[in-house]
């Protein structure tokens, strides 16, 4: 351990980090220091938003699609009842 509070990593620790961050050991060792920025969907075009969603794990994508389906279904019911309530 050095005075800066740093230490060398064992190969096993590098392998675990690589798996955790879905990177190669080479990418970790030669890391350029740029940290990913928070993704904010609202400042993206619709096509960019879909591309970002497509990058997710399958289970996460399905969760998002189920939420969207539920919201769309709720909107259809609201629109239906609003239209039919106006005719009463």
C-alpha cells in the first residue's frame, strides 16, 4: 500500500472487476479516465431513446415495454371514457 491509499490488484480482482463492469482486463488497465455520464432520455430523440433501451438486458427491456403498454392501455381507457361521457 502506498501513502496515497492505493494498492496493487490481484489478477482475480481484475477479473471480477472486468466481469462486473462488462469490460476486458485490458480496458480496465488502460482505462482513459473518462467516467460515463448519466443518461437522460428526455434530451434524446425518440430514435436515440429506443437505441438506448435496446442496449438493456432482455428482462429490463421487457419491464419497460410492459410499463409502456400499461400506460398506453390506461390512456385508451381514459380517452374512451372521456369521449363517451361527453355524449351522455
